[in-house]
């Protein structure tokens, strides 16, 4: 997925979809689940978010272009994810 985002040979729309997918994953793992889960499951969710966030931080310029200029990333995702990325 990451190599697809970084590969300029891919169509812009394909790279945007992959990048948006990572943003959605970070969004999903930024909140506790509504269902009752164990502490271990909650810790696993935090670990996943900690893995995704640095990869998105490395790609801030791409996020600005695809998410802000072209509008590929939905506003409700931006509200949660962008502050985590200092955007």
C-alpha cells in the first residue's frame, strides 16, 4: 500500500484512494470502539494507530495535495486525522 502511494507511475486517483484508506484506518483506530472490548484489544488498537501515524506523517505533502487541494479525503476524516498530523 505504501509503495503504491509513493509510486508516481500509479494514477493520481489510485494513489489518492490508497492514501485516503490509511487516513480512514487512522480515523478508525483513533477512537475507542463502541462495543465493550478488552484492555488487550484496546492496546492493540493503539499500537495500530501508532504504526499508521508515522507513515502518514512522512507523506504530509501528498496528503495536502490529495486531501486538501483535490478533496479526496472527506471532511469528517480530516477533522480527526489532520490534527494528529499537524495539518
